[in-house]
């Protein structure tokens, strides 16, 4: 039977993190708050747990979840050949509503779905989420909802949709940011926004001036701009978008920009999901 734990007190948070740690160790899923919406999370290094997460959402391997991490320093352990521009974006906007699609470390033993060799990473700006991530390590996180339904902005709403497919629900009150994280594909040159979320293009372009916006506006060759592997479609926790678009990470409801694998939360998620093939974040 699933458990909902109030995280608004120190004692409750300690209990919730311990219960979540135990559930993740059993390759079960948990629901956690993020800075966007609530996300459903699993051990990123457990193919079985990731499969349970995708099944709980009613989603296939073609929409891999993003990975939420507790600190920017973890990025180099999960991503290879991180471009300087990606580091600059992470320094400027992490923790926060930005998911970066990067080349995955080839030596990692994980299976997030059809990622095309990429991983979507995000550090959420949420104390409860980061405390959990520091305790348990990287988590595959997508918005806490069934595909096609609005992302959950409360633990109770997530429980109504996901029920017993989740072992532990961490309740830290309502989340009122329905926009998912913005997803940037850093595996192409120039970098490209593949999902427009909470962070506007103008703020990102102040750090990476040649960043191609989602609609390609301002680019000399919008349709074909960029070289390099196609970006995974990202989706993520919280990241909610219109109808079947989600936060978790948001794009159109549970949909991610058409560019790659990742399900764009969410982690950030919000929690996280990425379009195109790379895991997405909340």
C-alpha cells in the first residue's frame, strides 16, 4: 500500500526521505515535489524501476525521462564532453527550471529508454527534492501524472492519478508553477531550445548569444540550423504543458518538442521530461 508523508516539518522530511530511500532501493517509484510541479521518480540506474515509472505514466520507451541531480558537480559524472556553453548555462541557471540535453557518459550502466546516447539533466530549485537527491543520487523523474492528464501540483492530485503504482508520496504542499523547465539541446551547434518553458529565450541568450529559439526565429537557417545528433525529445516533471503536455518538466501536454528522444518532469522534471530522445526533466 502506498504511503503519503507530510514533509513540511523536519521530522516529517526525515521520515519521508528514509521511506523514499527504502522504496527506491526496492526499485519502486516515489512522488516528490519540485520547483515546477510534482514528479514521479525512480532510481536512474535501475532499468526495472525506470520501466515501472514509464508504465505508471502510460508512456513508452520513446519518451525517456530526464534525470534530476542534487548539485551541478554531478553533471560530469553523467555527461561526456560537456561544452563550455552548457557549463555557462548550468552556472547561471542551476538550480532552476533549465534542462540541458548532453552526450551521456558511454560507460554508465543504465537504460532510460531510447535516448540516442544523450541524457537530459537538471538541478531543481526545491529544497525537498535536492535533499532527497543528495541522499539517493540521480533520479529519473517525469511529471507526476498519467500521460494526457494535467501534471499534478499537489501530492494528493498525483496520488489520485498514480495510486498504488507509487510506493511513497512526499507531500510538501501545493506547487503553483505549471510551466515546465525550458529544455536546451547542447548536443548540436549552435545550441537549440527544444521546449520553451519557465526560462525565456532572452535570458538564456544573454549567456549563449547564438542560442536558437524554439521557433527558429532570428536564425539564418531556422529549419536546418545546427549540426550534431538530433536532440532527444524532452519532457519533465513539472513541466507541464497544454493538454498532455507537462511540466516535468512543459510542453504541450505530455508532449515534448519534436526534436529528439527525451521526455521533457522532472523531475524538474519539474520533475522532468525531454523531447527528442534525451531524458527529460521536471
